[in-house]
C-alpha cells in the first residue's frame, strides 16, 4: 500500500503493476496500470514507495530495481534504475525502506543489500548482510532495525541497522513451535 492507501499489485508473469483504490472489492478495474516495453519491468515482485511517493520495484529477472515517479501511468519509462555489476543485484525479491530512506533489498542469492538514500545507477550497496540462508522478505522498524525472513532457514532474524557481512542477529524467531515454514515477506501494521 502507498501513503494514500492505494493497493499496488505486481504481476510477476505479466510484467505489469496495477493500482487499486482504497477499500475496493468485487470485480473492479484498476485505477492505474504500469506496463509495456518502456517500463523495463522484468519479473516484478516486491514493491515499496519512498517518502516522495515514488514507486520502487524489484525485478527478479532484470536483476534491477526500477523507480517510477509518483503518478506514473501506462507504458512509462522509469525515473531511475538501480542495476549493473557494482550493485550486486541478482534475483532481487522483496524491498523496503528504513526510517532514514535507505533501500533494503532481499535477494534470493541469499543476501540483503542496503543502498544509500537516493542511490541510482550502477552503485554499490553500503551494506551487505550475508548471515542468512535465503532472504524472502525484509523490513525495518522505527528504530532502524532490519528484519529478514530467512526462507530456507525457516526463521525471522532481527539485525541492527548497521549490520554488515556475517553479522550476528539481535534475535531469531525459529523452531517447531513457531510454525514458520519457508517464510516470505514481512509487513508492518
């Protein structure tokens, strides 16, 4: 959901994004679609909006993050793209922002990459958390702690906001009583 309460849905196989008004139900058409060759969408999966309302999309097959200006519609060219060898992007799956505006990217390769606020182009991440088996989801709380759904590890791990490399989690939720089996995605309420 964006800051206005609109619901955004990525269609992984169709290479499109659809937007629905708050509280819709039933057989209703989207209020907006982003699709077409100019969009550079290639297996869109996780999405997040920044403080300006720009939409960031993780493209699994494109090994990229495409950024669309608030209000983007149709076959639009991205406002910016994060891609290239320096980014270490390889199967970006889920994304989120921390309180300072840094972009968190869960990779199924299995790292979580952290990009500086406003990063674009072929830029290196400022952090790379490697102490997970396969990152399926990522989020940050108001204190800046980073939470990762470790799909293969059947756990949720919390890290300090400055965690890097093979960092020790602050805490881990795992074990048979948790019911965690291949957890994907995380969210705040």
